[in-house]
C-alpha cells in the first residue's frame, strides 16, 4: 500500500532518458539537501517530528492498554461475576479486529488513511468507556469488541500512513519505532494499572485511558492535514470485506457456543463452522491447513505461535490472583519480562550470520515457548515460588521474538513482488485467527474443568489464595504447551520443496 512515486515510470524507454534521469538525480539531490537543511532528514527532523511522535504515541497507547487490561481483567471479571466469559473478553477484541483490518485496508485504498485512523481511535476510546462502565460481563465483552474494531482500523491505517507520508529511505526507521513503542508500556503498564485497580478500582483503568487519546491527536493533527491521500481506488473490494465479516461472525458463533457446553450449543457451533471454514480457505494461501511446504506452513505457524502464547498468557494473571493470592500489580508484572525478551529475540534473529539457520531458530523458539507454558502450572503447587511464572515468561518471550519476526522475514522471502501485500494480509489474518481460536479453546477448557465458578470478591495484597480450580488452569496450560509443540513440528515444513 506504499504510495507510488510518479518518477518511477518507464523512463528508460524514452529516447531522452539519460538527460531526464540526470536532471532527476540533480533535482532529487537538491531536494534531499533542502530537506536535511530544513531539519527533515530524519524521522525526528523538523518536517516529520510531529507525525512520528504522534504515531509512536498511538502505538504506545494501544500497547499500554493491552498490558493494563491483562492486569485489571481478573478483578473486572470477578467483580462482574463473569469469570466463565473471561477468555471471550480477550478473543472478542481479536474477532472484531479481524474484520476491521480488512475494512480498513479497503477504506484506506479508497479514501486514504485519515478517515479510518480517526474512526478507529474514536471506536477504541468508545469501547474503553463501554467496558469501564459495564454492569455485567456481556456488556464488558461487547465493549472489548468495539475496542477491537478501533484497533483493527488504526493499525492498518498507520501502516498506510507511513507509506504515504514518509520517503522510502525513512520508512524502516518508522516501522522499527512501532516495536520500540511497546517497550515502555510493557514495563509501566502493569504497575500503573495494578496501582489504579487496587487504589481506585478496575473501572478507572478503562475510563482513564480515553483521556490519553487526546495527546496523540493534538500532536498529529497539523501534520496529518498535509498527508497525501493518494489516488482513490474505483471501489472497495467488497468480496474480501464480506469474507472477513463472515470469518469474524463464524468465530463469534463458535465462541458463543463454547461458553455454554450443552447440546443446544451445537446449533451456533455448526453455523459458525459453516461460515468460518469456507471463508478462511479463501482468505489464506492454498494448502495452509494441511501444512503444505513453504509459504502455507509459514502462515499456519504464525497463527499457532501467536494463539498458543496468548491462550496461555491470558490466564496467567487470573491464576496468580485466585490461586496464589497475589495482588493485581504483582500478577501483571509477572508478564513484563516476556515483553522485553520478545524484543531481544527479535533482535537475535535479525543478525546476518544467523540467516542460513532461520528455520532452526524458529524451531528453537517454539520449543522455548512450549517449555515456558509447561512451567507455569508448576506454580499451582503451593511449595513452588510464584516468581517461577516470571522466569517462564522471560523464556517464552524470547521464543516468541525468534518465531514471530522470523515468520515475517520468511514470508517476504517466499513472496513475489506482486504477492507481498496479499500474503502479508494473510499473515495478519492467521495471527488473528490463531488468537481467536486458541484463546477461545482455552476458555472452553477452563469452563469445562470447572473454572467458571471462581468466586467474585476483593482482590488485593493478602487476598485469600486457592479457589480449588487448579485443574482448570492446568488444563489450559497443558493444552497450549501441546499446541506449541505442534508448532515446533511445523517448522520442519517451512522450507519449500526444491523438487
């Protein structure tokens, strides 16, 4: 979706190409010199500073919300007497964002990135208000879905904005700032959210974040008005939007069926599968679900890796709060190290000397994730220190950094120039589907093994530990560790068939 430079036309076919090319080079050199002199030679130069800071602020806000929600969610679910819907408060976000990402891509191509960006920020803030003021768990889950719509619109619009607002030489630096923008929120988010939850109540974690939206908007607005909206496409690709809507609807029906394990639930489950399966097959590369060698297995592995890790991570704070009596702050902080080592793993896989061993790196990453998830249920044994979870997540985060970043590199390596965009979209769809499916499965296992009866009550330092639902948590972690091991086997299918 990167804007096309008008100068990239077939100049070489013109009889005056050499003279025109020389003139173009001189003009470009002068433009670069003027840009540098004017402070626009970098992403933080005078020309791009406001836009860059605004983009980083938006990404940081989304990252802070994600880490804060992980911390506050156990308290919110118990206060609303909705622990049986705990997993769906997470998966509802990804279900809605899957549809919103497809919509945003088409909307950006048709009208430019500004409208979906502002619509997404508004929806994100509205969803936070709905969740923060919810009086029952279903309303809370609905607010999370509205947030997902906003998050899906925003993240795609930001990538398009980078392509249209920055010259190609600056785009890698801007995109790198996306990852860097997660580091501070991962460290600060649990501490702030835990303190607010314990001192003022969980609702203020959700209701206070919309106020922070005003800062990035104020910083970005003057610069956004100057962004080229590009040439609008003739019409939206409604087929792709409808496919994404059908996938999201099917996933939602499956999640609804899973929250109440009775015979009548087979009806929405069957309807969900009827919508989900054929549409997913059209959105993902052929052979994805049979792990065909090369690109299809790369796409499949991303969903397996993302979903298994999040499916386990979602239940870590709840387990530490209800089974070990930790405060919301301490439970949230147990995940902080994973965010930091994720960045370290991403850096490790980027080293040039490791390029020939990329598939092996991904296998190691999946094994580290399986080990990490498998270590967590040990904390259900009272004699095992609760800080073992933090150690486990440091290991798992490093594995995720190896796998997720390497998957993106392999995808581009296996994609032709005209396929990179659609294949990248498939990777995002796989991520979202993995999160929806495996977080949903975790919720079904948790409820099926009796975890839905975790009692509501005050959670804080010194809260009573042990609810007698260790088996429900163990079922989640054993299942997700098994899925991660399946992912390690899938890494043997990443190299294309050379025959």
